[in-house]
C-alpha cells in the first residue's frame, strides 16, 4: 500500500481533536469534536477554516503571458487569453473523446498562470501539462506551500482584520496579501457556495496563520464531512463521482464554463482535446444531464442508488452520483444523471433503496443560493 502523506497542518488537526481518515492519498480530518452538522451550520452562518493543502498547486511560465495563455488553451476549452490579470476561472482537462479528466482553477497572476488541481489527479495533471506545454512553457509543481480556505458570511470581516484590502476583492479576484506577516496568494473563491477566500501560504507558516485565524471568535475548523455536505448543497461537482472520464461537459451541466469564444462559431473555436465531441453536444444538447434531486421523506439516497422512470418494472434510467442530508435545507438532497426527457424541474422518478422504489423529484441546482460577492 502507498504510504499516506500529511499536510503541513496535520499536527494542528490532531491537536484540535480531528478524526483523521485517508483521503486522496493523505491523512485528513473528516470532522472535529463539534461534529459534521455543527461544522456545516457554522460555515453557513459564520466562517469555517478548511485545510485543502492536499490539492495540487502549479505555476506556468513562458516568454510572455500571451504565449502561456495561448498554450494553455490547447489543453482546456476555456477562454484563457481573455482572462484579465488578477482574475481566476474554473476549467476542465478533457480527454481526446471529451471526457472530463479533472476540473481545476486557473488564475492570471500577470507574469504566470497559477493552476490548482484536485489532489487525486495532481500527478497526472502535472505530467499532462509538462508533456503538452514544455519546453515553451515551464510547468512547476509547488511543493512548499499549503492551501487554506476560509469560507462563510463572516469570512470577509475576519480576513480584513489581517488585510483590509481583502474587502475590495470580488468573486474570482486573486491578489497577493500579507496576512499576519505571511505572504499569501489569495483568491476570493471556494467550494461551499459561501463567500470566502482560498489562501496559498508557505508550508512552514501555515500552522501559525491557521492558529491566528482560528483565534477569531467567528472561525472554527471544518473537516471533509462538512466540506462535502456544503458543496452538495451548493450543487458543486466532486471529481470521480459527479464528473469523470465518461462524462462530457454538456452532460455534467457545465456548459456555462466554456466561453463563447471557444465554442462553435467563436473566434478561437475548438483547438482543445475532445472538441469534436464536446462542441456539437453544446449545440444539439446531451442525451443525459446532471440534475438536482430531492428524495421524498427523511432517508438520504447516496451515490450508486439507481433511478427508475416508473415505481414498478422497467430498467434503470439513471443513477445518483452524490447524496446525503442537507443541514441547511433540513432534508435529503442528491445529484445524479437522467435522460434529457426526464430532466424537467418537478419530474418524479424513483430511487431504489433496500428493494423498494421511493419518489425522487428533479430539483433546481443549487439547493442553497450562492452568496458570492460579485
């Protein structure tokens, strides 16, 4: 078995009573003594601090920012060249057949692109970028920085006590700030649907900064359990579950992430892996789509539950990819895939639990309205 790695905050997690579990090759806290429900509600009402240092951080540099952006557009279907300095965008790595290899964030930092990829995929992602971009663009995996996320309606008030200019940042802005004497690369973004920041800091300063943030009355440590329920309420995909190599962006309801300039008829149409499969689907519509689901009653329906068009008989027409209890909405919620003709809001399908088919209603995503600062 591969030995699990530890983030720079591992000792702090243990000190705070975190329950440590394996996750994406790391030893990570799934919850703290307060429990997942309390952590979830604290993030929705105040501010939660997450350790996301297991994510991959990568810097791309070249002869000019334009050259780097142009090269990166050969790997992603996003408008990289049109991304302004100090701004960040959601992106996708696709296979030659249009399947999603990973989702990511990339930021224009002026003289370089800063890319953040998922922990379980970061080795493959870095290798992919190196193979496609070097030597014209250098690809450097950053191994000496941690990554924190401060999320919730009180996140701005907390961070501005360390750096007042944090309040002037909009959703998806990126900036270098000094936080408690630490140089931090900060983006106003996150994975909870709440306003907040993601903060890259030198690994040897991460624990000190985390302690300073946790000293604030509004901040509490949050583990993987609440991170998952928060992102599910926010309708956000988890790679390897809601999106994978068999899923195209249109099917995943991620067409919004592909800007017009890269679509059919756009000034820089195509030119990325899988374009021949992805672009026609954006025009014609997919045969199946990711949708929000509200199971009837109080019992959650989790990943793998099969969905049926009828309460009796017939073959499965879809399945649930993420599901659980939504503390903010006080009931079970899920996401999954259904044929396009069953995706209208209010449509009833049936999820099979322990041999019994129970009603599930197609619902709008997100389940909880995002509170990003626009």
